[in-house]
C-alpha cells in the first residue's frame, strides 16, 4: 500500500474508530462486563432514627455533611432557623396524603430549595457533631471503570415554585480540598417531572470509562446533592432517598494512533485482565471472520497494544476477555 493511501485510510479509520473501538469493537465475552454496587454509608437516610411522632422530622443526618452556612443567610431573618435545620431526615408517615409509596426503608431526607443548601459525602467529609472524618466512604475512580449515581427525588414539597432546580453530582477533591465536579445532572421542579407528591423518581449521573489521564483517576469519589435554585425561586423543599452508586468495569479501547505504519491503541480495564485482541476489515463481520492477532495482559489497567502487521489494510479491533 502506498504511504499516501495509508494516510488517507487512517484518516477515515480515525473517524470510524470512535464507534468501533469504544462501542462496537468490544466483545461482551464471559466476564467482560462486571457491575458492582459500591457501599455508601447511610445511603437511604435511615440513621439516626426519626421518632414516628410529630413533627416526624429532624436535622440530624449520619454520614452526610451539610454545606456551610453562606454569608447571605441570617437565621434572625428566617424565624431563627439555623442553617443546619434546612437539611435533615424525616419519617415517611404512613397516611394516604403523606405516604411516599416507593420510599426505601421508613425514612428519607429533605433539602430546602434555597441557594447553596446541600449535603455531600466523600472520604474526608465530617457529619453531625463529629470532629474527624470516619473515612467510611472510600470508593475511588478507577481507570477503566464507569460510574452511575442514582438518587430517588421528589420535588414540589412545601409549595416549591415551578422551575426550582436541584443538582446531583459526582466529584473529587483537588489538592486544596475543593470539590471538583466530574459529572452532574440538573433536575427541574415541574408538573411533568413530578406529577405526584407521593412517588420518588430516579435520576442518574453518568461518568464514562475513567482514563488514566483524567485528573480524577485514582481519586476518592464524592457525592453531592445541592439546591441550585436562585433567590427568585427560593422556597419549599426536595425529598431525597435511596442513593446508589454502581461501578462497571468494562474494557475500553481508545487513544488510537499510527506510528511507523503500525496501529497502536490503549486498552483500559481492571489491572491483570487478559485479552485476545482480534482484527477484521469489516466490523459487522461474523465472529468467525475476526482474526486473533495476539493475546495481551493489561498489567497496569491502561496498557498499549500494537498491531505488528507490517502491511496494514484498514482495520477494526476488538478485545475479548479470556
């Protein structure tokens, strides 16, 4: 093949590779996908126990830290309500007009729709009257893994105004302990999203496969549930429950490049996994039409593989876990 044709084919291949390598090119062989639920302390806000008597709610929350009181908030201008009282837990009263029909357990959390009101949890967060972190939530962003945060949400409580917003996010702490958002989802209070006040709706935050070059790779995962409502829409409260975080370890092929007329790419997966690398000139070909070009152990979790064929045609690659 002439060099000029090879370069043209490579340019075309690059455009196709985003789909071929990252989506179609991975074979879902035995064990190729592994999803696991990560432990989140007090994920359903069952602790501490709220007495099943009026007022059925309290400001205490185990494991979750509350956002600090902002400079603009003055308790004396808000019925002497401490900032910390704007976030807490409540008992799901089993009566027809108040019962949440899909509450996980008997309690859930409330969060007032005011600017900057929120709760969060990470490896270094400190809850309640504690003076030191428990380090109980110790999940990390692993190279080669993707993450899915799911939270049950109910808007409209306490006369909340339409278009009030809530943000769910996954974050990491930088060198200065600042919370840096990795991915987030914004939720808007309206009749379409919350047609009833007795049923939580699941909302999700997605983090795709973590790359070794991502600044959050290897960092502890943080979860934040934050009111992003402006002052013009302040008022009312959100109900929150059943916080879930799943990690999916899925091999990902990427960083395709051409050097010395040979294709090289990076394979992201759980460290130590072994793969059969296969190639084909047609990514829709049957399984028998894919040719093994070598086996490969991903020692670090982000190792490179080079196709050693000296006369490359246009190629598509996939990895099958052994």
